[in-house]
C-alpha cells in the first residue's frame, strides 16, 4: 500500500493505493494554498485515521500542480504558495516520518496511463492535458523525461501563435499566465477555446457548448474548432516528428469530447512524417484517477 495524493490548486485528493491499483479510503479536501501546517495536517490526519490499514514504512506519493527540481527537490508552483520553493519531499518526510515522493501532475498522468491505462505497453508516450491549462509529459524508454527545473513535455508555453489566414483580423495574440504572449496555453485550454470563439465571432459560449455545437455540425462552433484544431494539431505533429511517441493519451476537460479529440487526431496524423494508419490520440482510460494512480509509481 502507498498513500497517494493528487494535489491541485483547488483540492487535495488523497487515498491508499494497492499494488493492483485499487483505491481505498479516498477523501478530498480544499487545498490550503497558503498554510503549510494545514497542508501537512491533511496528511497527518489521514495517517492517523487509517493507521490500521498501513505499514510504518508505506510511502507517501504526491502528484503536484508544480514542477519539482530534480537536483534538490524544490518545487516551483504558481498556485500553491505554501509549497513554492520548498524541498517538499524532504520537508514532508521530516514532518510525517515516512518516505515521501513527489512528481509533477502531468507526469503522473502520463505515467499512470502508460502503466495502467490507454498507453499500456508503449515505450514512447507523449501524454497531453487539454483542460484548465495545456500541459504534458513524456515517457521515453519507459521512463518519465524530466529536465532542469522538472520541465519536460511542457508544450503549452512559448510563442506559437502567428498570423493565420483563417483569423478575421489580426492573429489572436493573447497574454499568457506565464508572462509570455501567444502561448498554446492561451488557445488550447478550455478557457482558450472560449477566448478563441469570442475572438472569432464576438459571442460568448462555454467550452462545452462549443464542443457540443461542433459535434452537432453548427456553423460558428465548427469554425472555432477548425481553427483550434489547426493550432493544437499543428504543434502536436511537430512534437511527434521530434519525439516519435507511438501513442498520445489525452486528459483534461476537453478530452470529454470524443469528436474534438478525433478531429485533432486526424490533423495531427496529416502533419506527421511517419503517420500511423489508426488514431494516435487516445482518450484517458484512468480519467479522474490518473493523478492518484500515476503518483503511486513516483516511488519507483
Ligand atoms: Zn505561457
């Protein structure tokens, strides 16, 4: 058994996870983003409540909305202030008396899908998240690829939006949360899809309304999705020509639209130099459990 947690900017999802990937004693708490003692206490209380179910040396494995620096374990987190700059694994281990392992949440997603889900059996995987933001993780030869500052597979940032003939006026060079302009994140996320829809048509709609409208063949949502899929698939096909993953599991809220994922998939394969005959994008099999289950493997 391991104590696994998926820690986001809003909630801490915590449970005991078995070697056979079964989940027990699952609980959810608001994330105390500015309160370190409160943050540690979620784990301390969970330990004492379920002490009978765990061995003294069972590890704590945390998938975090942040980037752990591989050299010293310090976390860069924009959303959770109380862990930003902390050597999270060491500090929590000192507080809780157990081994603690920390992994970036997008890396946990791709690891979970590679071990148990849509990418099982694949050695080269590019997992992508199209949700609150655009994120991703890469598995090369069965291992998560992490670079300096824990950055690997972060294809959502850096300017990628340039003038397009499909835009009615100037290209939509939106400001990104990372401080840059024209990042994929500003268009490829759920809010980005809504922003793009408003930019193109001057009307507001939720990402769900847009994807449902597209699936139903409505004109405005279809035009938005056509532009959206050009941008997302164009960049993804470059990624796949650079790193030849054999499967791309997709998570995040937008992955709930099978029509959207298959539209991206068709354009991605058109841009690949060595395109497979069958879809390369695969909807997450682990869904909302991917972070928890992927965290389990951080201890290996
Ligand atoms: Zn950015």
